[in-house]
C-alpha cells in the first residue's frame, strides 16, 4: 500500500482511532496485523520472508544474552513461514503462485534453524554469543543476497562467460525482489549487533519484536531505526496527546507536498532527459539532472516525512532522515545530511568495524571505498549503482587528499551546519548515531568564512552523482555527458521546462530557507498562528493543484 494511494488515509484513520482505544497488548496486536496487511498488499507471499527474519532475529537476540527458549517454541515459530506459504498456495487463484522449490526451502527452514539453534548452545559460553550473532547476520545477508542479487551476479557471470566464447545454456530462475527487504534486513542486523555490543536489550516476547520489525510507517523505505530508539516505544504505553495529532498531521502535509507537488512534477523533466531517446544539448542535460535532484529529494524525504507523521499519530517518534542535504559543504557533510540513518548504519556496522580512520590514511581510504561500494550495491543490483558508490568514494578520497577541497569543507563547518537536535520539541533526543559529524582524519579547520563557494562546488559534484544514479545504463550516461559538448539548438525549447522546474522547486527552497535554523528541516519556525496557518493552506493548495499522475516512490525498488 502506498502512502499516496486513496486507500491509505482510510487505513491510517482506522488504525489511529483503534490504537488509542486499546490496552498495550491490544495495540501491539493491532500494529502487527495492520503492518502485515499494509505490506501484504504488494504481495502476500513476501510476508514469509518477514516472518523468517522475525523468527531468526528474535531467538538469536535472546540467545546472545543467554536466554534459551524451549525447542518446541523455536520449532513452532520457525514453522510460520511454511504455514503462510502453504496458505498462499492453497488460497491463491493464480496457478503456481508458490513454486515447489520455495515450499521445499520453507519446509527445510524449521528443521535447519531449530537444529542449529540447539547445536550452538553446546558451544562454550564465550563462543555462544558470537555464534548466535553470526547466525543472525549470515542468514539475513543470505536471504537479502539471494533475492536481491542472484539475478545480477548470475547474469554478470553469463555475460563474462560469453566474452570467452562459453555459452553454458543455463536455465536460471527469475527472482522477484521483495519490497522493503533491504531496509528491514539492515534493521534486523542492527538489532542483533547492538545486543551483542551491549548497547541494547532484546525483546522479551515475540509479539513485541514482530510489531517492532514490521512497523508499517517505516517498513518499506525507512528510516532504518536502531533498537534503542524504537523498541522501547513498543514496550511502554504512550499517552494520548493532541500534540501527537498536530505534529503528525503537519509532517503528513509537508511529506505530501514534497512528494506530489515537488517530486512528481520534477519527474516529468528527469524522465524525459534520461529515457535514452531525447535529443539533448547542454541546457537540457543540466535541466534534467537538476530536476532529478529535486525529484529524488522530494520523493525520499517526502516518504520519510509521511512515515514520521504516520508514526507520530500513534505517539511513536521516528528519526529524521534528512537535514538540508544540498546545503552540504563537502561529501562527508553530505552524508550526515542525506539518508542519515543509512549513512550511520554503514559507518557503525561497516566502516568503523573495518578500522575507520584509526590506521593511517591508506587504510582509512580503503575502508571508505569498501563502505561506499557496498552502499552503492545496496541501492540496486546493477553496475550503475556500483559506479555511483565508487564515484562517492572517489569524492570522499579527493576531499581528504586535496588540501584546498579539505579546507573548503572543513572551514567553518560547525558554524555552517544546523545544530544537532532533538527530533521535535518534547521528543527524546536524536541518538548519537544520527547527530555525530565525521570529519577527515587530522583535517585542520580552514579559514573559509562563507559557505557559499563550498556549497556550490559540492552541489555540482552531487549533480554528477545523481546523473550516474538516474541513468538506466552506461550508454544513456555517456549521452548525458556528451550533451555538454553540444550547445546548438535542439527541436525542443528548454526555457518553458525551466520555468516549470522553477515553479515546483522554488516553494520547497522557500520552505527550507524558512526552516534553515530549525533543529529539524520540517520544523516550522515560531511564526504567529495566522502566518503558520496560511503556510499550511498554501502547501495544501499546492498539493491539490498538482495534476501529474502518481509516481511510485523511488526507494521502493531498493
């Protein structure tokens, strides 16, 4: 179910009305059922994968702290994916909706998982915790790797074999990518790792953990939450307050404005430029990539605002995921502002465990490259995304090695950055994972007084990255770069499309300028109520005036 579908407001209204009338356990049950309904609208079969992750990480999390569950309980929970798929096969009209090999894998899972669970308890106590951690991480990565990357690596292998004249003629299955698998897999891994590190306590009952992992507002495209931030909100009873409703509705309004008015309208220009068929010159190439910059920001940050607003209506706080990213002064600064929870995830679970910046410049750069290449691959099973990750790794390297670029980013960075903040007034503080600002090792602070030049330079670099990200293949990307050598007129005028872009980007820029000093980029300043009310009316009219057909959220494909 999409946040912008006509069904979602009715769905959310029903959930909110029921939620505040139920006791704590009833609320958890309601969230679990409605989250599964929300996710199952896309494809009910994929719920079996969510059940699998839930089972593995719940029991591994408890085992890491030495809590052993009865074997019958573990086996019974591990049967749930098989029972669900069996029901899908029996009650789905489409023939072959669940293939035989998938049912076979689901049937083997409870036997294998229960056997491994019991076997690991026989290991010495010191090795048990690490063994259960590895079981959680490796199974999650195996499921993600198979469903997201099997076709990519298989096709790449066949293509490579063809280059050497070898045609094996294999009949490979076509694997459908389940919605949200990248997001809830990373959240599951963070849960197990934080328990192992002693930073979090496991959920003590399956219902609580299942509701936590499947929480519908942030299930499909984040934010990727940490257990210490989100899980306690499922174990304590939130009290109703009109403040929850007010702030939730405000976030929903701003999120819809970003998605429907900004992103979907800018998508018309970006799609035209990057469809591989348009005749481009330099103005059109620039117009297309700037349009995509606003599209992807409005699309993804709009989704985050809608997720946070939906959760806030239930009294639940989610972390902010964006903080004026196009005001970044350099690549390190950019990644503390763009997709903050994913950036923090790769920093805390990949970059720092590899050694971070503790072992000299060469090792630091190697760690950066590994983290960024993996981040690129996380975004999609395509060499284009690997190239995008490599581009950002090269950019981080450039800013660390070139003195004037390093000074440009570091000079006055603390003064230029928005202050680290609580999510919203009265909310719990934003965790350190989302507010720390990494900097280049031993990088001296520069004496740059104005951020304007640094912001302009970084925005240009960012646009090149978005061109790589948006291009469907290397041929289209090559045509886009080649267009900058063509300043001759083309059949299509670009002036009116430029005005269209300005019309839909300018209100967003004005909104961000108004909130530039706020602790949250969607936190409206303390204007008088008439002025604030007028701003809400303008946002609503902008949404209502948008005649563009609904565009799917970009990050659903990841």
